[in-house]
C-alpha cells in the first residue's frame, strides 16, 4: 500500500477535529436547553384537565426526551471519534479497517464505518 501523504491527511484531520469540537459544543448547548425545556414542562401545572390536553403535553415531553437521547448519542459518538483521533485510528472503518472516504467523513465526522460496511 502506498504511503499516505501525511501532511495532507494531517490537515484534514485537523479540520475534522475542529468540526468535532464545535459540534460537541453545539450538543452541550442543545442538551442544556432541552433539559431546561423539559423541566419547565414538568413544572407547569396541567392547564387543560381534559384528556386531549394532557396527552399533548405528554407527547411534547416524550419528544423532548427523545431529542435529549439523540443529542446524547451524538455526543458519545463525537467523544469516541476524538478518542480514535488520539489513538490514530480515526478515518478507518472499524469493521473492515479500510479507509473511510473523506467525503463521508466530511458529511459525518464521527463515522465509524465505510460506506460499504454501513450499508
Ligand atoms: Zn468497512
């Protein structure tokens, strides 16, 4: 296998790291605001005592919880990607150990699988 052009790859890695760190920050903010929203929903007395009103409030809460879980999962994926960067395994498919296309990494900086394995 030909030796990868290190400097170009390093520049790419650097960009990806910046991207991951800024996404991580975004997730922290998003998760804090979702938690605030959830708490304020909890604190609100049930305005509508009718079944429809309560159902709608429960639905809003459930959606909030789902979004928090999503953000949580993204944060974990970002942390794992940053750890792989430190370990020097970032950008390689965890399944077939092939290189993950840069285009894919740009779209999904925390991708763990190449397109073939993700499909
Ligand atoms: Zn693969």
